[in-house]
């Protein structure tokens, strides 16, 4: 109880807007779809008007399509004409996307991950920070976890380490939040043994972790017969949680709810699974989502497509209809699911994780990753498409194991059946570096178009 009080007091001092915002999100989740839609619509209109009045780019674009009337009303029938925002446009327009009130809003710079090339810079501000922090509190509120209840953060990021994640400031934050930080930037057997001991000793209510980090830890525990304490929640993020990974984690933590969370540096918290039910519930009070059909180039609210995100809380650099780089399946009004938020029933991953063919067809990376699952001799892997004719398999062998040449032949044959004839190079390596964000990227294509 004391740690809960300390956590709430700490949040209230550091970010007084965050807890009320989290509670507002919880009320909207528990409320009606009509109330949620009205709230989202009002916030979207407020953002559009602000962007028109305070950013050079959107002022120009909205004038070109005639979105704003002389009385500063919005032609809602023209919302679909707002151009999709891409990283290329962000690089080209630069400060034209910035609010002219950056100093007033307490703006600061952030960057996206560099998985698709040069990282893209974004401006965010203290209001965005507070509300995004509130949405992270909402993760817990939706899943029976209050601030201050014991948790472990299994995390690893070069950027965060350089900025002091384990420095004095972060240690103080961890103390007030009753949180233990375990660095997963490098995982070896000694560290995993130690982390299992810490989890068993601390008995946290929740573990917050990179999906691949807890997967590697779970696989190690399962292979070595190690018993691990099961917290109520294991929240996975920073990568797609494939079914095979979820099954491995569940085996190691049989009593835990495995909750996949989705977000990004540029768009903030987008959603989380709730109370063990499958499907990421979209935080529609903070983001507006649309889907771009890759075949017809049309926009839809449900179904499958490239995900477009409008963040409703960051006014310092409005991201309106931003192509985040992921493909998703969204379903609204699902029966037998608690709450009003729409659901991402499938998050397929980065669009640049497709293998691309000369005829324009794309083979999703999930197919490729399945080639490697259940291969006990594979510790880690990465598939790199160098060009249309050449694909490279980088494989880290499990300790004490040799490559299974028969299985390799089947993997190559299966890929060629789908992709077509190509040269496949097998390269055995000691390790596969993570991205600077601390994530793995299992499938990479170096073809730009």
C-alpha cells in the first residue's frame, strides 16, 4: 500500500495530467461506442484546426483541398482527401510540420527507429508526454495492475542506456514505481540464470518486456527445465508476438496472462490486449486509425491494410494519417468482448519485412519466420533479401548443435515454392546485432521500390 501511495504521489508531482487521463481512457473503454466516437471526432477536429492555424504544411495542404471553411468549420466530406503522411514527406517538409508554438508547448525532439533506413525526427511536447504516460498507466488499469505494485522491466536499448535508463534518475523512478530493471540488451546464459533468480525472488505482479527478450528467456527456461514464477501479467512489446513465441512464453509462465502491447516512438501507445483476451484494443481516445488497402489503394475502417495513425494528443508536430509501416487487421464491435475500443485482431508487422518479387508481389515475412520455428538447432536468425535473385540466411546455431542439412534443404525448397527460383546463401554467424532501439528485425529487404 505504501508503494502504491508513493507511486501515485510521484506521478502526480511529475505529471499531474497523467492519472486523470488514464482514468478518462478507462471510462471511455467502459462506456458506449457512441460516446467514444463523439469524443474521438471532437478531438480530431480540434487537432485539424490547430494544425491549420499553426503549421505551414497543413495550412497549405488544407487550403489546397478546401478542408477548412471561412468560419473555421471542417468539411467532413473532404477528410479522405488529406494526403497520407509518409517518412519521405516528413524529411522533405521538415520544420513546415512543426507548430509555431514549440517553445510555448515545451517541445522536445524524438526519433523513430532506424529499421527502414535513416531515422526520422519528430517533435513532441509535455502534453503529449503526459497523456502518453497516462496511456501506459491505462495498460495496468485495464489489466488489474495499479501503479506501485511490484513489476520487472526486462528491457534493453542502446539509446535508453546512453540517456541514463540505469542512472540515478531512473533508479529513483524505479524505486517509486516498485520496479526492478533487468537489461536485456545482451542475453547470455549467465544473465538469463540471474534473471530467473530475480523473478523468482521478487515475485512481480507484472513483467514489462520486449517480445523477443521474454521469448529468449522462456525458451532458455523451458530447454533447461527451470521453473519460473508466473506474474499476473507479462506485457510484450517492441515487435510482433508470433503464436509460436506466445506458446513458448506461456509454457514457461503457465499462470500468466500474456498481453501484447503495440506502440511506437512517433505515435505513442496505440493499444494493448485486455484481461487475457486475444486482440489488441486500440486506444481510440488517443489515436485514430485507418487502413490503406495495398491492392486497391482505398481507405477502410475495418479489415486488413497498411495502418494509418493520427495521434490526437501531439500538437507540436501533428501526425495526421501517418503511414506507420505496419499491416494490421482491425475489427470493430466484436461480440463477447468487454469495452468499446476497436480490436487489432492481427498485427502482421513492418511492411519492409516482406520479400518483394519482380512482378510486384510481396511475400510476408511471417511466412519466412515460420520456416525457422521449431528448429532446435537454430538459436536466432535473420533473412536478408539482397536483390530479386539473392536471399541470405544468417543463422546463429544453438549451443552445442550442428546445422540440420535435411531441414535446411526443406526450408530452401519451401521458400522457393512460394518465392520462385533464387540463390539462397546460408551464413552461420556468432550473433545478430539488434537495431539501435534494442529490437531484432527477423526479415529485411534491401530493395527500395
